[in-house]
C-alpha cells in the first residue's frame, strides 16, 4: 500500500522541496499550508501523488478536522515555521515572539497530537521536526526566533523519550543558512535589501533541495534506524557567526 506523508509549510522553500522529494520516493503526499493557490500549483506539478489542503497550522481545530479526514499517515514533516523580525531583546515586539512560538512550536504540536494515533497505527511512523541551527545556538537579534526553534528542538527530544516504546521515530533536521525565496524576506517584512544581505558574498548557501535530500534520506532508512539529529550547514558557515563571505 502506498504510504502517506503529510508536509506542513509545503507552499514554498524546504516544505515544497520536501514534498517533491517524498513524492519521488513513492509517497502519497499531502501538502499543507495557508496559501491555496501555491499548494494547488505544486500539487498539479507533482501529479497524482499529491493533494493540497489549505489550513493554518496555528488553528488547532482545523488541524484536528484535517487529521480526522485522513485515512492513514506514515510520515509527518513538521516544517511550517519561520522568523519574524531581527530585533534585540530590549526592543523586540512581543507580538513577533508570540507569532514565532505559535507557528514553530504550537503548529508542530497541533499536527503531532492530531496525527500521532495514525502514525502509531501505521506500525512504522516517522515524525520529522524541521528545527534550525537556531534551535542549538543563539545570536544577537535572533532572540525570538532562537527561543522558538529551541522549543522545536526540545519538542523533538521530548517526543523521542515519550515514544520510546511506540513504533514511531522522531528525526530532527537542523539546517543552517539555507537560501530560499521567502525566509529572509518574511523575516524582514519584505525588505529585499536586508534579506539579500543575509546571503551576501556567500558563494554557495544551502538550497531547499539540500534539506529535502536530508529528509528523503533519513525517512527512507529502515524503520528501526532513528537518525536523531542532523545539523546541516553550507561549507561556508563553520558556525552561526563564522561565515565565509567573498567581497569584490
Ligand atoms: C535559519 C538559520 O541562522 O537564520 O533557520 O537562524 S538562522
């Protein structure tokens, strides 16, 4: 029987690339995000293996209703997330911090709670938590985002303990600098110059396909193999603050 994978935040970036990759691996893929148009375009591109479901991961009731209508689930990729703002703790807007916690942490909580019975019933379920190197390190101006991503990381660690006797593995993938269409642009409220500065002079940042490749590899290991954590950075980013930039 074809296995089903649910990918949140599938309308762009790492989520979209992961959906394509899992479909190529033979999964029937359920694409979840808020933007219906983008999801439907991606589902059409992938073909019969994909279907689009527009919903907001922060809406617990909508997630429950979605899960109730799903016949089965073998893989859940909790990818929806993102950063809002780059302000110092002293002046950051609490609303930005709340948004980041709601999407990165509670969004993953809603999907995990709603789909866990089906993941267990599959006999070999997989939860992939897309955290970030921001879930393992901190940096100036990143307080709200790193706090939220540390939350995502902690959820993965806790779940792995709590599910130790269940047929569900928990894989955390923590990317560093990944150049996507929207991550930095969303973070800085559409300020293209500020977004471009994030990747300035970095010859080869990671791209979404690099992370989708990691998800595809980890998920297709035999069911008894739990890749706990993959920290993945571009070669040019030796550490959060140590980035090789080439200037003219
Ligand atoms: C993105 C990594 O360095 O922008 O999740 O926080 S970073």
